[in-house]
C-alpha cells in the first residue's frame, strides 16, 4: 500500500495559532474564603439513601445465597468501616466528626 505524500509549506510557519493568554490570575474563590458553594463534595441525603439501598441489597443477596448471618454482618460492617475511613480521609475528618458529635448530642437530648 502506498501513501500519498503530504504537502509541506515552503515558507516560515507559526508554531501555534492559539489566542495568547492574557491573564494567569486564579479564578476567585468563595467570598468568605471557606469551602466552595458547590455540592460536588458534600455527602447528602441522596448519597445516604443510595448507600442504604446498596447495603440492604447486598446483605439480602448474601443471605439468600446461603451465607451465614454472622458473616453477612461482618462483611457489611467492614464495608461501612472502609466507607467511613474514606469519607474521613476525603473530608479532612471535620465534617464526619461534627456529624458524629451532633448525632450523639441529639440522641442524648432525646430528639
């Protein structure tokens, strides 16, 4: 198979025809200097519902497949521990700890 030769320009050419970069200034962050306002990094009720359905479905499937109940609980608690460790590492631990403390205070207050 023979390929046709590509045409080459004869005169000087520019390397890049891109528009020049006018500013390398970073994009402005949130007004208070805190976390961004987007919900991309937040763990909300929808995420909790999805995880609840996944855990219940996995546990039911394992039990119906004949796995002993103690083994099912051990596997699901291991998955929960891995998930909690991941959330703690990703969020710096502040959000998870504030959630745990808030839940403890609410349960102690009877709410």
